[in-house]
C-alpha cells in the first residue's frame, strides 16, 4: 500500500512538472534579468534633471500612462553618470530607457549598452530631422538644442562693447572675471574647444588651434564650471556677462529676466539633442520602445517645444514664445558634429585641457 502511494505521489509530481508554469522558481529566486515583458505595469527612465525631468514627470509621463497604461518612474542624473550606471548594471539592467547627450549615445553604442532600434517598431523615427541624430538606429533625439554663446546686452551697451559674432569674440580683456564657461568634462565645455578650433583653422582632426585659444580664454576667467546648476546662477546674479550654454538654458535665463542674447557665430554652432536609448536587455523592452516612440510623437514634441527645447521633428518649429530668444533662421550656420570622432578623441583632449588650459585660469584677471 505504502509503495503504491509513493508511486502515485511521484507520478503526480512529474505531471505537475510537465504541465505546470514554466517560469516557476524556487522561493526567493527572481526571473532572469533583462527578460522583456509585454505586460509591463511600469518602466524606469533615466535622464537629465531640471527642465527635462520636469517635462517628463509633469506632462509626458502622465500622457503616456493614460495612453498605454504603463507608469513611468523617472530617475534624474547627469548623462555620464547614467552611462556609468547602465554599464555597471549591464548583466542585470534596472533602467528601461536611458537618455544621453550625443557623445554618450555614441559611447553606449560602442560599448553595446543600447538596443538597435527598428523603425517598424518605432515608426515616429521616420519623422525625425536627421540633423539631430547622434547615432542612427541607436539613439532617438528627443530634446533639441544648439550650444552657443550668449551675452548680457545691457552690460555690453553700458560699456560700449561690440556684439559677439565669432567664437573668437569670447576672448577679450573686457570680460575678465565676468565669464561663465564650462569645464571640458561638460558637453558645453568640449563644444567650446572644438568650435574655437573650427574658428581658427582647426577641426576635430586638429584641435591644437582651439587649445591655444582656450588657454587665452582661461586667463581671463576665474574658473571653469562643472555644470549648468553652477553656471546659470552666475549669469542670473550678474557674476558673469558672457557664457556658452545650451539654448534651453539661455531661454530659461531670458524668461527669468536676464537680458541675454544668444548668438550663432559666423563659424557655426552645433545642433544636437538629448537622445533616448532603449537599454540593452531592458526588463520591459516593448514598453520601453513604446515610450521612445511616444517621445517623438507630434503630441509629445509640441509639449517639449513649450519647455524651451527645439522640437526634433521635420518642419516643426520652436514654440512661438521662444522664437525671439532662441529661434533659428534658415540662414544660421548650424551643423551636426561628428560624434563618433568626438568619442575617439575626447579622453585625449580632456587630459590635455587639464594639464595645459586649467592652469591658465585667472592669470590675467587681476592685471
């Protein structure tokens, strides 16, 4: 009798093993990391804080949740920090979507940290202006901008200074101690270097002319700032009259009452965007793709334009309220940088900047 009961019990266990839930795990053991879920209740998105976080939290995420029934958890951080975290988590991704500056999109692609994006799955990619694209089919541009000089018009008028029309005009004894430029570790700082090179016969293949000019620029500056949260108050409080920033930051300062004028120098200015990537082996891949597609929908881009960014869709213009402050004319010489080349040379020139440019800070300020 006991032998019969034991045999029956074993047969029942085998039947359950053959017909039961395939993904069943022993207590406490989770599902494999990175397994896509087509029935996601929520996704995690990492991106810049400030205006981007505000736009996503207050407008984009609620509309996406209403349309798809998927909640968006937003984790703010700087682009480089997000990339580092994605790399650390590559064997067990925690983010579904990661948003980067263009150079970090290229780095994510080179490191295999982003999914290849299929236009058939993200159909709104076909509507995107290619000038904003950092890496084709890896990052989808979302928040458009130009990195450009800006100056305080009241201070310039009071002192009789000529308007800025060239990247070289950023280097004048008149401005000593009244500048707000970013360190090269910041996207704005690296843009300053390669644009100074462009303005003096150099290029990404030869940044030496830019480095030479940067040393002179440093001598009239008290410091190089780490990020926008340091730079913007300096301009707002009158500690700086000349700067190089993203257009969205310039627009925000103008909205706050600072009499700034953005300039597209005669040598040109880089047009780019914060871009969204789907993290490689994202926990909720399908929902992440849906979110990226929604970010570049006309509905979302209109809201993004209202936040002070350039919409990235073809033929869509800047919001009317920003036309005067950061609007671009068809004749403005904006350009798409070679981000692959920049990724290759960034480390080398960051080291050169630290050794040769930073030590020149302030040398002519007190003279």
